[in-house]
C-alpha cells in the first residue's frame, strides 16, 4: 500500500508538507503546481515552490517530494521537467486536473481533458526529455464537462510513456461534490498496465480500504482528507487512531510557530481559516473556534485566539 499526498493549490505549501510529513508515513508528496507558459523558468521559481529541492528533494523527515507542472506547450513542459529533475525532484508530474477557472481559461489544467491528443504530446515530450530512470507521471480528472473521454485521456498518458497515473474520480464540473466515481478508476486500472493511483473521497482508513478493494489499486492519493484528519496517512497505513482534537490543536500551534518565522507572511490568517474550514468535518470543536477566528484579520489576533484555546 502506498499513500501519496495530493497537490493542493493554495492549501498544501512547503510548511504544511513539512508538518504533515513529521507525523505521517507518506510515500510521496506532490507540490502545488508550477505554472509553465512559454519559457524555461528560473531555478528560483522551483526553489520557492519546492524548498525541499535544497534537501535533495526530501522533507526534513525524509519524505520524497515531486514537482508538479501545469501548462499546455509540450516543448516548455519538457524543458521545465528537465530542470525540475536536475534540481532534485523525485520525478515530475503533469497537472491535467486543476478545475480553477483562471487556469482553465489559459488552457491549463482540466480544460486539456477535452483534447487527448494534446495531452499525449505534452506527456510524450516530457518523457522523451527526462532521463528514463526518473518517473514522469500525470494526474487527471475523469473529464471536463462530462466523462466521455476518460479512457481516451488515460490511454493517451499511458501511450505517451508515463510511469504512472493518478485519477481523481470526478469531472471538472463535478467539482469536489460527493460521490467520487471509483468505478471509472476500476476500468482504467483494468485497461492500463501502468500503476494507477486512486483519488477522491478518501477521508479515513475505511474509505481507503474500500477504494482499493473496488478499484484494485494498491496506491491512494489523499487531498482534503489529509488536512481534515492530520494523521490520515498513519491512520490508513498503520491503523493508528485518528488524532484527537487536542493533538490537532497542538499541531495547529506548531504550524503557527513555523509560519510566524516566515518574513512578511501576510497570508497566514487566511491559511489558518482555510484549514479550519476542513477541520470542521472531523472535529466539532473546530467549528466553535472557527466562528471566533473569522472575526479577525491580523496575524496577532489569530495567534491570540489559537493560544487561548490551546
């Protein structure tokens, strides 16, 4: 069994990866996407999005990290994939699943699921450019406006030479609404000879086991569940008890301490509130605290509320 942390734009940054890797046996973490347009990006862009590259591509706890790229031009995706590998990324991943309107309007992310031929060209260019010993992977949804091209897209990625494929079992228009359509992952796994990673509606160990049983996959990717239940990977892989609210609150305080050390960290209040919006699903105590946090906009005020609850 492998448990992989999904790339979540604006949610799981370097600090969150470091924190989660200290308490979970993740097999791999994938970064927020690096946006590729029409140039080879400078090294500083990769290092900003993935500071783990300064540590040979590992978190301080030893979890390997893979850079994800998002773009629509095969040549530039390939060149930036090579740069990511040279900087120390453990493989490189292509994003064909982001549902954000801004990204889709610029022909990136899930919008490409309407064009299997372009997906093939992008992955093929990346695979040909990246040395064979390094994984080239991709993450898709089941489709854009519908699921009619789900198998064509999966086959395009396989035929282009991808090492493995992660499938978020929803279309773009499904958003994040339940259910996740795991049966489509089953069909893809039965058709493709490369490893398939199942993603979608995995909130606890029972969900993970049901998903693996239904799909036949031995790898799952967790996203929102990973911040809803902070020790989700340990719960899934080692059957550890879910974190209590007090354990989670202590983790929040550690996150706060780390974020306070970042110069000019103006987005901290928003990140904490965002995390609480997910914690509400698992912990009733989070809802009460969230109602108070919502009233505050400054870092000092948010820290004071958290400190009073700890």
